[in-house]
């Protein structure tokens, strides 16, 4: 693992060209790979040798970029997926089958909530949602004998709650299951959850990592620390032979460091094919090379906007974890002292209609479903991303009807604040 600081990892980790090789990450725009003998290829199919045979499972460009993200998070193995949705689905489905149970923070991205609460329930996996602010006793009470993982978002989109890693990790570990965290919003530039007991990290790379609104993608990184064999009865998929791979036992053959990602690649990528295109992986790498520079400006803009809104009589409330006085300020200072993210949410005084009126008047912030790219944008979750949720479910996600999510881009700070001040009237 590279010992560099995060800024150097953003630029240098993953691809290290040898003498005479391309300086830029090459795009392996090829579905397939050529071998001299069938025996060579057979070794790949048996996972006896590592290499590439078909891009539905693995591609060299993707692996170089995944290796960079793994280095940035301080993990041992990583993989790219076609989207953040695919990353979260794979991270859970890799260790939970029909009849199993997952504990998730209730304060998560609407798409993830729907994936868990609707689609994965149909697959026979049960979910219990707990508040990120729950007590240790409440968290403890959510565990069942068939619980296989605990899930949360480091900074939740769009509620901007910050999860207490140590509280959730120690409960998960006391029950012999991993703690999985979606680290999309702070990115490893601002927060590295593995340093606080998290076992597996997921990302929607569509957001800050790409950073330019050009490529949908996801990633999964393994800390390499969760001991599957020590809890072998809970994770038979990793600790007993896989008949679809000639009796390989992932946790034995690939160890703690490699078992999770190898299984997710060999089984889930093979069967679901949610691969990121190598071209998108290339765009993602371009974004990663400047992530550390961009996050500073996103955060500075968000802080200025949050401070302005806090002093504005037109704002009913402001959520920004790095803002002194925020409900999550102390947790944010503990886990992400150098900054959180570029997203600020606030409640427009006057309710739902006032929120919609405010958004119409903005000139720089554009109305988009997206967040976290170079251009500032905003969204009214209650009428868009969270439309399918009931009022009770909205409350559970921490999303009020008048809440507007402001994603601060890379523009000039005063221009952004002036745009909001003008639209609030
Ligand atoms: C956007 C987002 C996702 C889903 O990612 P896609 O790339 O859109 O599939 C998951 N988690 C969080 C925190 C997100 O912001």
C-alpha cells in the first residue's frame, strides 16, 4: 500500500507506467482478451491465475482506476461498478442472501433506500432502518441472529447527517458482521472511514470523484480487515467452496485482503454484468487526479453559503455539518476535521411553494437531480428524488417538504452567495 498523502495518491496511485509505456491510463477498449492456449485461459476461469478474459467481469483500465481509489481509502482491494446503485447492491448481496437481514441507517440516499426497502426485500432480504442518532441500546435491539451487515452513509445525501463510525462499527463487530459505509459525499480526501473501524466502503463515483457530470459509476473498496473465517457460519458464500468456481473457498484462497472483492467480481459481475465502461473509468481517473484540489473549493463555497443562510431571515433552518452549531458539527469535526462536502441544505421560509419559487429565481444554481460536480446545482427532494416516499418515510430520511439541497460547484464564492441572496429576495 502506498504511504503517500492523499493528494499524491489522487495523482499517482493505481497506474505506474513501466519504461516506454503510455503516461496516461490507457483505455483498454476491448471486450475480450487473446490467449495462446486453452490451458492458459482455463487457469483464469479456475481463478488459478489473474488476468483478463472478458470485460463483463474485469477490464485492465477499470482495475487501474479501482486500485487508485483503494489506495486513497487505505484499502486492500477495489472494484469499479457501473453506478453507485450497483456498488451498494453488490456490497450487500455479496454477503446476504434470501432469509438474511441487514441493519441500515434510515438517513441514506433515496435511491439506496428504495433499493433496500423495495427491490432487495423482494429478493427475500430483510432490512431494519435505525436513526443515525440512535442510542447504543436501540442499535443493539435491531440485531437478529441472521443479521449479516450494518450499513450507513458517512454524510447522508440529502439529509447531511453524519454517522458516528465508532458507535456503528463496534456494534457490528460485537455481532460478528461488517460495517459498510457509502463514502460518496466527503470522498477519501475529507474522510477515510477505514481509520474508524469501517470494513467496506462504497462510492457513487458519479459525484465528486468524476466531478464533471460526465460519467455514471460506482466503486467498492475492502479494508481487508474483516475476518470472514472467524465468523464462518454467517458467511458461507465466502467460507465454503463455490461450486461455480471448482470448489474455491474465497476466504481461504484470497485471504481477508482479497476475498470480498474477488467473490464480488467472480460471481456478481459475472452474473449481473454491472461493469463500468473503460471509457468512463478513464474519465473517472481524470476527475480523481484533481479531486483534492476541487474538494477544497467545493467546501469553501459551501461554508460561505451555509454562513450566509444561517444569518438570513428567509431560511428556516440550515444543515451543513462543518458549520459550528450544526447538529452534526462535533461528529464531523471528529471524523472529517478538514472539511465535509460541498452540499448545503436549508429550509425556505414559507414552505414547499416558497422553495419552488426560490429555485426558479436562481441564475447560477441550476435545477438538476445531480449533485457534486463543477457547476452549482440545486434540487427540491420532496418533488423529485424523494417523490415516491410517503411523508413518514420523508421524515425518517430527514427530508422536510421545504428543504432545498444546494450543491456548490467550483465558481467564485461571492457570486454563488449573491445568486442565493438575490433569489431569496
Ligand atoms: C448518487 C448516490 C448514490 C447512487 O449512485 P449512482 O451513481 O447515481 O447510481 C448512492 N449513494 C449516494 C450517497 C449518492 O449520492
